[in-house]
C-alpha cells in the first residue's frame, strides 16, 4: 500500500509540474521578460528532475500541450540560448524510447525545429547537444527533403565535417549517416552540390582515424552515397571488401560501445543489400569464426546490443548463401550439457559454462531482462528462418534434432496463461509471441517424422484450448478504448485474431497425432465467437492471413453448427466499415487543407450548441481537478482559462471549417442547378435525335440478330478448333517427349561414334605403318631384281651396278635394323608360325638345290665363254659377298646371295600371309592389293605355290 501511495504521489507531482510548466510557457509566450524566463527555466529544471519515461506515449493531453509549447519556444529565434538549451535537454530526456522519438519527429516536427535552431544559433556553445538530440531523433527515421531547414542542415554538416574541430566532427558524422541512410532525396541533393568531391576526399581520409566510431560513421556515409558509383566500386571492390568485413566484425565485437555497434550492424546490413557484396561475404573465409564471435554478444544482458545482433543475423538470413553457413554455426554440436539443459527448465540454460550459439538464442526467448521483448520476437523469427533451412535439407543432422528437442519446452513455456488485467501493451506482446511461436512450429511439422513426433509429444490439447479461449475473450472485449479501426495493421483485435488463427492452424495440423485435439479443434470452429477473427482474416490486406482464414474456413464449412451466415454478415460489415473509413479519410484531408478563418465574438455567440459542449467539457475538467487535488491550487483558474481558450479556438476553427464547407457546397449546388437547366434544354433537342436513333437501332438490332447467328456458328467452330488445338497440344507434348528421348539416344550414339572414330584412327595409323613396311619390302625386291638383270648385262654396266648394289646395301642395312625391330615385335607370334616356317624351309632347300644346279650351269657356261669375264666377275662377287657377310653366313657366291634374297622374300610373304589370316577384312583387301601390285612378290608367291 505504501508503494501505491508513493506512485500516486509521483503521478500527482508530475501532473502538478506539467500544469505549472504549461502556465509558465503561456506566460513567457505572452511576455518575454527576464522574470518569466527565469520562472520557466526553474520549472524546466524541476520537471527534468522527475522521471519522464513513456510520458509522451501515454496519450495524455497535458504532456502533449507542454511539448508543443516547448517545441514552439525552441524554434523561436527570439528565445534566449540558455532557455533553448534547457528545453532541448528536457526534450532529450523525454525521447527515451522509440515511440517517444517517433512522436517527437513526426507529430511535433522536432527535427525541423532543431534544424532551425542550428541554422539560427550555429555559434552557440550548446550546438553539440542539439546535434546529439538530432542524431537520436533521426536514427532509423526517414527525413524528407521537404522538411524545413534540411538543406541548411546538410550544408552545416558538410562544412563542419571538413573542419578540424574534433568535438563536433563525430556528432556531425553520425547525423549525416542517419540522413543519408535509405534516403534517395537527401543523397541526390548531396551529390548535386559543388563541393561533393572534396567532401568524398575528407571522408576517405577519416577511414584512417583512430576512433572506431568515426570510421563506422564514415563507412556508413560512403556506403549510402557511393556504393553504386565508381568511388564505391573502388572502396568496396574484391580487394578491399574482405578487409572491410574484418574491420566491421571487429568493431561489432570489440566496439567502443552500443552506439558504435548499432551503426556497425546497420552498415553491414546495408552492404548485404548489394548482391555483389553479399556474394563476397559468402566466400569470406573467416565468416564462421566472425559469426561465432558475434553470437557471443548474445550472452550479455544488454537488450540493445542483442537486438542489433539479431537484426544482423536476420539480414544475413535473407542471403541464400549465408543461411546454410549460419545453420552450421548456430546448430553446431554443443557439449554434453546441451540435452541436460533442455530438460532442466528451472536451472537455466547456461549450466555454469559458456553457452553455445544456439543456447544463447534460446536464452533471449524467455529472458527476464527489462526491454527484452523485442529481442524475444527477433530470436523467434531468426530460429524460424534457420530451422526452415536446416529441416528443409535432404538429411537432418542429429545436432539439429537435439536442438529442436531442447527448444520445444522453452517455446511452450512462452505460451503461458494470459492476464488481460496487465493492460493492452502486455496483451499485444503476448499475441505477437503466440504468432511467432506457432509460426516457428510450421517447419517442425513439415519436416521428417521425428520432429513431428517431438511436437506432438510436447503439445497438449488442453494447452491449445486454453490459448484459444483466452484469445477469443480478448477479441470480444467490451472496452472500446482497446481497439483501433479494423483496417489498421496495429489494431489490437487484428493482432489477437492473427494469434488465434495461427493457434487453430496448429491444432489442425496436430489433430491426428495429439489426444483430444481433433475434438477441441472442431468444437472451437463451431463457436460463435470465431466469426470475428475469421472475418478479420478473410478481409485482411496480408496474404498469409487470408490463406490461413481460407484453410480454416474449408475445415469449418462442413460442420453443422458453423455460423456461416453470421460470418458473411461480419465480412460485409468489415468491408462497409473500410469503405466508410476511406471516405471519411478523404473528407478529413479536404477539411485540413482549408485554413481556419479568424472568427469574431458574434459568430461564437450564434453557436450555442458548440458552446454548451465546450462548457460541459470545462466543467468535467474542473471536476477532475477537484477530485485529484484536495487543496486548492492558486493556478487552477489560470489553467482552466488556458484550456477554455484552447477549446474555444478549436470550436471556432471547427465552425469555420463547417461554414466554409457549407458555402463551398452551396456554390457547387448553384453551379449544378444552372448546368441542369441547360441540360434540360439540350435534352429536348436530343429527344428528336434519339427517336431517329431508335429507328436506326431497330435496324441495327436486326443486323445484330443475324450477326449473333453467325457468331454462334463461329463460336461452335471456335470450340471445335479449341478442342483440336488441345488434342494437337497433347500430341505435341508426346512428340516433344519422343524428341527428347531421341535426342538422348542421338547423344549416346554420338558418343559411341566418337569412340569408334578414335579407334579407326588408331587402326589407320597401324595400317599406314604396315603399308610403309610393305613399300620398303617392295623396294628391296626391286633392288634384287635390278641385281639379277645387272648380272646379265655387259661389263660396261658393272660399275653402275656396283654403285646400285652399294646403295641397295645401305637401304638393306637400314631395312635390316627395322626388320630386326619388327622381328622383336613379331616374336610373340613366331611360335604360331614355326610349323609354317619349317615347311617353307623345306621348300626353300629344294629351291636352293635347284638354284645350285642352275648356278653350276651358269658357271659352266661362263667358263666356256671366256676366262676373262670370269676373272672380272670373281672380284665383284667377292665384294658383294663381303658386303653381305654381315647378315648372310656361309655364302660367298653371288648365286648363293640371290638364294638368300629369295629366302628373305619368302619369309616376308609368309609374314604377309600371316597378317592376311589374322587381320581385319579391310586390312586383308589392302594387303592383297599391295601383294599383287608388286612384281617381285607376285613372282615369289608363284614360286612358293
């Protein structure tokens, strides 16, 4: 109770301070004296000493009025610099969360106000503070080029970045990085400036700065401005990009603080949007080690750092080449405590040792750290991406299955019972968590049987039924303040409906595996309350929600008690509401474009109804103030006067807009009336033309009937042609398949043909070698024949014969070497030819005997003819026998030499006959032709036969 009283006292103190602050703002606005400035300064210091967390996002009117007044005073150049600095300090304290920063930027236009402050007071000592506030406001926020003083702010930043003032360079670089990121209009404006090249050179020089924060800011600006230009291609080319990756990862892991880590992550996320740089990162050899170090940051208790790390990992998941590498790092087999940690839900997940990468992710799913809700949702989304990749592979590793087994109890622990009393913010976060958890179970149910069995063992029908019941209760809450329009993406009812439908989808997939799940699923589908979330899903702008709603509708339509009629009425009502909201939004825009006129007191007196509503509102405020404060405050009447002035001015503006709209409408109606009178006169003349045109239409109708008959016949022909076309298409498909089969056969035959061609080339090479051998043999036989003829010629030709014989001897000596080599090659086949050789030797001996006889006869004839010729022949025969003595043993006469030549010829013929008996058919034909083409071989063959 004491803490409750303290909290109520703190709220009352804040309310009182804000009322006083609003009063002092009004007084200073009316009279800018030293006294009012001092009072406002003191009140600002008093409010700054209180806790202002989420004051703007509370939606109260009083803080909004105070902030509007402070922003107006800060943007006024007549406000003193000291007071402006105090106002900016208080606004900095108010901008403590993302929602408050967004409201200050968009609703109160604080960015343009601070830009004007910099433009007007650029030489004041409080300038770095203004830059820091601007940097905080513009982080992850787009600033349009049409914003007031934005060009002056960019010029100021570029000038100071190129200066040598280290105190102001860092905030200027950070603010410039925010303005340039994902903002093409600001980027185009900077590129169009004359000093952009010198600005680029200054930024490139900053890359060697000793501050990592300055380096990160500089890289972010260069990436935004030059990534798709020549300067960027040189900075982030294949030679430098690996060094850039290493630098950025080192800054993320070992940075100067959370701010530097945020900008480093944003830089790497922006670089990953470039396909070329993303491909470079997939081939970065230290990627796994760097990601492991980045995942180590999740072990800290800082939700801001964890959120940026998870944002980086989600950006990496968008690159297909990096997703598998992330799976290898995250699902790397942990130590033996991995499964034990999954079974122990009460002892934590770290187990007294350094957590693994996957466990570090699981820690943030249910982390008790304040502000870790967004990290939990990001971790769920990241695990969904990674498990889809890992479970979608051909084979799922054991470490992934063990991780899933450890993850499931933690996921089901997130589906704890809902407490609606904790407020709409808690309800929204719970519904988002349910949506992400049920989405994460999709890849588990679509994978192999082992993961499906794990899910079916862990999920119970009672758990899903409790979730559906609590969500249905939230969707049908009677509190109108908790719901926004159904068309809004942030509508609480829309979020609850999405979580409800995802839970029903999970029940639909598990209804065959889990006990009592099917009964609970169909019972929920027949509940009357299911109409509202189902109609919201079917009329949603999101494709996934519509598909989920249709799948559930397909399951629910056959059920007997499904309220299909009520569902149709609900869908029609949603569509009508959306259409009405669209029309009203157009009218609101039209009214806002009309400036409020200045009204006098007579107009205000004529609006009695509006005055009564204003006075009733003032009375309510007075009653509320009396209930909140038991003691009278001296400033209450003044505050009420302020509110009366505000509300009167609002009523005056509203009435002025209505009168303006009525006057414009009256003028439009008068113009329409005049145009209608003219239209009546024209219609009389048109009637006669219409009668004539009617007659022509009768003729056209008859022609139309004829054409309709022709059209029907053509339509039947068209249908017939379409049927034939389908038949031809089917025939074409079959022929295409046959063509593909024939093409494949042709390719195989082509390969076989290529092999046969190579084999034939080898055979032809062998034939050419054999042919050359035969030609050499033929030349030998020709030489022998010349020798026989030379013996019959006269003595005057002996000298020429001697030279021929010497040349023949040289040729035969070379041939002998070749024949010796051939003999060695043919030694393998010699065993099969031994029998033929013996037979041939017998015949050769017979031939030698005959030759001896002939030689004796020739010698006798020679001896009878003349002794001189014999004396001449003997030296010649002796020289020939000496020349042939190296390869003919025991032969000393020319006749014996001729016999040996004949023996060699016979051996060659035997060799040729052997080739004829063992060779291919085409080889036989070639050898036979070669045999009969040579006269000596033909004679020798005839002699052997």
